[in-house]
C-alpha cells in the first residue's frame, strides 16, 4: 500500500464526528478614511505612504530612494522612469544590482498596511525582494478596509504567485530590536494615486 | 541533543537556565514585551473574539474532513503544476527531499524557517549526505552557526544576547570585535546571506497554510527570505505538516488576521506569499508529512491540538516557558503547545512536560484558535500517571495526598500541624531536599486559621 493510502486510511479511521463548514459572515472593521488608516498602519510597520493627486512621475522623482538610484526597474504603465527592462532579462540573478523597483499594486488594505502584488505580467518575482528599495503604486479607489474584502477580490483559479507586502523587509531576531532591511528592500513607499 | 535522552527532564534542564538569574529575568521580560504587543493588537479589533471563534470552528470542521481536504488539495495543486509527495514520518520526508535535491544535482540549499524540517532533523540528514543547507531566517541562522536548535518557534534566537551574536559574527563573518549594534550585525548577515541566495540551487520553505480549494500554499515571513530563497533557483521544495490545511482561500482572511497579531503583535507579517504552482520554468514540490499527526487525530482528548497555527503566543505568555527557556523542553516545539504535541506522540519520553505548567490557563486565553491548552495539559498528567511514568517520589506524594484528601479530619489536623510548623519550626527543617518548591523561594506566611475556621467564624 502506498504511503498516501496508508495516511488517508489512518485519518479516515480516526475521523471525529463531522461538523459544518462555517460561513464567513463575520462583522469586520471598517474605517471612515481608509487611506488615512492605511497610511498610519504602514508608517507603524516601517513604510511610508504618500498621496499623489496629479503628477506621479514628479512625485517619484522627489523620493530620496529615487535620487540615489542608478539601476531602476519600473513596471508602472505610463511611467517612463526605469532604465532596466524586466522582460529583457533572462536570469533573475541579474537583478541583484537593482537599486529601485517601481511596481503596480492591485489594492491596499487599510487594517494592516498591506498591498497585494503578483507575478502577473512581472517576469521575475525576485524583483520585489532583490531591489534595495521598493515603490508600489496603488489607485486611491483600490484602498479597502480589511482582509476579508481582499479575499473577496482574489481568485486563484490558475497557477501564479501573489503576496501581501506590508512594509519593508525587517527582522527583530537580535534581542527583539527592530532592524529595517533584513534581506529584501530597505524601504517601502506606497504612492496612492488619483482623486477621491 | 535530545535524541538519545530517554526521558526529557525539564526541571533538570531548566536548572542551568534559572541559575543565571539576571538572564532568566531578561528572557522573561523580552517575551512579556511580545505578549503586551499582542494584547494591543487584539484589543484594536472589535471582532477579535469572533475571529478566534471562527478560526476554531474552521479548524474543527477541517479536521473532521481532513482526508477529503488532503485529496482535494493534492488534486488542485497538481492541476496548477505542483507535485505533491506523501511522507508517513520524518525519515520518509527526509528521503524524499534528498532524492529531489539529488535529481536536480543540488549541492547548496537556501532554507527558510520551517519547524517541520526541525522536527524531522532535516539539516543534519542532508549535511550527512553532502548537501549544504543554510538557514536564511536571521534567528535560525544564528542558531545554526552556534550548532544549536531554535528555542522558540517564531523567535528562534530569543535566548541569545546581542553580545553573543556579536562575538559569533566576529568569529564567523569577520565583523568588528565587540560590535553589538543589532543594525550593524543584521547588515553583515544581509551581505553574507545575499551571496547564499544568489548561489543556492534550491529553496526549501515551510508552509503556514495550505488551501484545499485552490491547491495553494501560503508562507509568511518578515524578512522576505522564503521568497528570495525560492524566486532565484529552479527548484522549490515546500514541507507541509498535514494539519496546516484549510478549506477555502477566503479562510485565509480569518487566519492571516490572527497569525501575526498573536505571534509578534504585528498587524500582518511583512510578506504573506501565496504560491499556486511553480514559477514559470521552475518546479514546486510539496512534501505532505504525517509524522504522528494522524494518531493525535484519533484522540478525543488531544485532537484539538491539531488546530495549532504555530504563532507562539502560548509560549510568550507562559510563566514557566518565560522563566525556563525553550531548550529546557528538549523538543522542537516547546512551551504549552509543545507540552501537548510531544507527549501526545511519545508519552514516556516527554512525561515531564505536562507538569511544566502552573495551570494558570493564560495560554488558553491567548490561543488564536482556541485550543483548550491547560485542560489538555491536566488530562495528560492523568495519562502520565496511569501509564506509570511518574517518578517514585511523585507517586508516593500523589498517593499520600489522595489518602489525606479522602479523610477530612486527618486533612484538618495536618493543616493545623502545617500552619504551626511554618510558624515555629527553624528554617533548616522546612527548607531542604524534601521541599523542591522552596528551592528558590520562600513559602508564603501561614494563615492564622484554616479557611473552614474562618468561614465558621464569619457565619457565627
């Protein structure tokens, strides 16, 4: 008998009384101003959030992480600020010298300062982690209240990779002292674009 | 460390830790700090208790249909291009991982935190077979460089001081002698581990949640090491304990809201990564591991321990864990949940762990999936006694107590004698090897009269 069958048999032999799958009908927190809440939580986890009403390119140019960057990947449509094209790079190892990545985020979650990004039309997922600094661009209309709303938007029908990013890479493994910039980006800036 | 130990002697192991009073106190405070952060997060959500209840119901349901969900998970994961392997125990798990690495000609692996691979002792096994494994979570790497095991499931290096990390890095990485600044030390680790990420030929990760409905796995880190370790090489091996299943992707909304808030007092981890199938051109292998879990499933008393999402909140709050250190438990998972999971698997070896508990129930209060930890610990003590694993001294004490408690007059007389002794007998007669409770503390001052006397007096 295969290991799989043996495990399944053992489980079936031991199964307790079946219970119903509970409905996900929880009341969940909402905020009068989700962008303000998102901004506050993001700051508390070491990131920063800026509202951009009009000129996105100008807003990016004024960021300190842009001023010092030499190798820039920019995947945000209509924003010609990159000088390294992700789709022209065959091996993700070659992204190790990227100083700044400017990427689109699908939506942002106010309760925990997280932005959902994915590898859809992003050839190398490593870019989110190899870049020294990361800027994510999210539409104001796509800032939602809580994680339940987030999963109502997400579908995982096909293969793919996606993640919530909440703040820069960090560690507190040495005496619980927070250090920003563990392995991944040393900073995370989220630009919330568009009017109300 | 504990592989050869027949019985893990928690009090004996804790002795050395407790001996260093200032350090034990520091450890206690460091964990209490995390507990306080957790409280702040829990209180910031009005629906917190409803979330816990929901999480518990989802887990109860999942376990009641676990075999179906495992099959569904395999089907969906396969559909999305992953390969699912089944391992009955640690040995089979290790063999599968080794075979996969060999098939791909891998000599160097970047591993992210996985308590399951610790449980299976994967690192030493792979090293014996000529494969270099580097733990890339900073805490786990520190512990690995010190040839130790993690002392906490979320904060693996919580028992180590920055001076010790400084000395270790000075010796191994050539950092400045005497450097203790966490920022400087973490930067040195970043540089060194970046080289590892760029040169590793495979990435091994654990799994926080596996979704039956979509065949996806979710991995949560703050450092981004699981993602970095798997985004560069072609091969990703994910090691999955079969209790990590949840039915629907939407259930993640419940569990991810609870996990980091309970674990470290963060609203969510920096990275919560959802893998559905391999990266383009890569391979994703998921090794599903039983290793005793299906047997715990058969126990009405301990089944609920399989709800555990490994947040570590019960450790952070436990007065015994905080004051005795994770290594005193002699097991991969220490603390209250470890004192259930380990004896539930091997009662004799871990017979002493259920007694490393004051039954204060703080663990039960903070558990995000509502495991009745302290009740299970009490039940385990009964099982330990019934199986005859109590020491002779303890057996004698229990029998004597039972004898006395069944005789009210004798009980009352002994109470009187006890109160009198504590007041009038010299110290050396009260404190000695026969009184382990008084080893490091004084007994409380005796009350003037018994509860019964006091009650009668007030009634009159």
